[in-house]
């Protein structure tokens, strides 16, 4: 039996760098599909391209309009391929209208010196943290086991927009680049936490940097990830938030991805 995420990101190959995809009800959001599943579908499609070089390093998606339920097309173009990296421009088209634009960088992993400056947030073991669900109208959240250490949706208004939680796919699924792309958008808008309530909001632009190597993804398997996000500046109808995705807690934890997004919002009524 296939995993629901694999069903949601399935694509068929068309001509001239075009891939065909279809929305999936399991990843519906308040308006249109969950942005993370769209990002995951893009990553999965690019991995299927016969001329792709290496693994995903970076992805930016600009959500110009919601994708409606149904079929959509991903138009891809390789702008340049260098020795170790490859640059793409992408466009999502539905019913003849462009609804998203973006870019991606793929590349080869080469052994070099390395260092990770940030440290994972402190967190108790995952089994000591209770799972916390989202309201039923946020369908995509049902595909994740979320265990908030701080900053849960039910915690009320806070002057600190930080959320830290343990997370993994439901049902369990081994981590790969598409699932990592989806998880990078699993942080609810930070304005919700600041106000302690839902409010009109939506991602405008999402960028994810994939630090994980294929070996690190394999080592993670289907274990819980420790993820954390915080807002940066709020005002004038927009805010930005950044996030980190860790293999776990403690000194041995590996930073697998970082993400930053720009979000549109309206004040709560």
C-alpha cells in the first residue's frame, strides 16, 4: 500500500519539461492545498527529470494564487548546469493561468570541511510529550504526529512566537527530500501564536535550504524530527518567519534543513 504523501506528490511526465500533478484531499488547507505538499511535489518532479544533477539544495516557491482542487502542471527549465550545481526556474500553471513561480538549485555533495553554528533547541524525549492535533478544517495536519514542547496552537497569546515540536509523518514514512520539503512548511503562521487565535493569513513566498545528505536522510528513517520556528518582524500586512529542522535533540543532532517564508495576514476581527 502506498503512503498518502506518495499519492499526493505523484506526477506524470509530459513533454518539454512539463509534469502533470493533481491535488489530494488529505493535504487540503484553509484555502487551496497545503503549501508544503506543493513544494514536495515540485521536488519530487525535479528528481524525475532525466537531466537533473545531484540532490536538492534550495527551493523557492512564490504562491501567487491558490491552486484549485484538480489537475495542475509544473513547467520546468534548466537555466544552467555547472560542475557541481544546477539552476532551475519553475512555473505552476492551472487552467492556463500561472498560480506559482519559483526557482530551485540542485547539486552534488562533495566532502569538505563543515561546521553547524546553531544548536538544536532543548526538548524532553518525544515519548514524554503529548500529541496535539489541529482543528478538522486543517486537513493536512492529520498527516503528522505533532508533539509541541512550546508554542502549541492551544497555548494562547504569547509575546514569543517560538514553537518547538517533535514531528513525523502519519503513517510513519522514511524521510526523503520531498517529505523534508513538505515538513519545512508545517509551522503554522507565527501571528496565530502572537494573537492566540486564527486569523486570515497565507504564505506568499517559501524558501527551503536542504542541508541533509542522502546518507543523513537514510539514517533518520521514520524517527521524529525536532523542528522549531519563530517570527522575525510583523507589520504592514506581512511578516516573515524562519525555521530549523533537526534530526533530534542533543549534541549529536544534525541540522537537516532551514526555511524562511513571507506571510500575508489581516488583523483578527
